[in-house]
C-alpha cells in the first residue's frame, strides 16, 4: 500500500464530510475507496475509518521523527 500522508489527510476530511451527509465527489464514496485500500469489510463505520487513518498518520509521524537526523551545530 503506497499512500502519502497528504492523501490520508484528504481521506480523513472527506470521510468526515460523508459522515455529515455530504459528498466529496460525484463518483464512488471515499469511505468505500479507503475500505478497499485497507482491506476492510463493507460494514466498517465512518468513525472506525477515521480512527484507523489517525492511527496510521501517528505511525507515519513517529517513523519520520525517528529517521530524521538532528542537525549538529
């Protein structure tokens, strides 16, 4: 799975809109796309998707901070 941090942030915002009853686009719903991307069942709730994306973003942030060397002055 090759998803950028920016895409995850977009997915999170779009799922929040869908949860409120709005559509992000006229095509397939973003929640359906994310469910297929992560291999989740179709009955996964919006809240569970948002939590999964937030956890993935936290994991990406932790990996980024561990790999970034601190500049020595």
